[in-house]
């Protein structure tokens, strides 16, 4: 089992319930493909360094999970097409 951290940036146009629903989808994808979520950090609303899709800010979430090597690729495939996810990045954490 490897440890991973996925950063997800969700649109600032969504209300609290919408952001929670999007984050729940990400959690469900991780669990569906055999991952175990260790921690989720809410970094809050941050301003972007440059405009992305005509937006200047977004909500940042850091999802830490453990899984086998195939899980992150499958999760990224699903997160990539989520409409309200502006950016994402999944990296493996070294022990």
C-alpha cells in the first residue's frame, strides 16, 4: 500500500452543499478503487496566481489516502471530467 495526496481545487461559484457533494464524489472514487482515506484538509478559499476558466479563486482540499498503485490513475480519470473541479493533482508521498 502506497500513500498518496490529492489536491483538488473546486469552483468558488458553488455553495457549501455543492462543494461538499463534489468532495464526497472524490472520496467515493477513492474508496471504490480500493483506497482508504486517512485525512482531508480544507485549506479554504484561495486566490489564483492567474485566471483559470474566467475565475480568480477557488476552494482547495487535500485528500490523503492509502491504496495500491492502480487506484490514483482510476481516480484521476473520473475527477478529470468533473465539471466543478478546476484543477487536481495526485502525488505519491515517500515514507
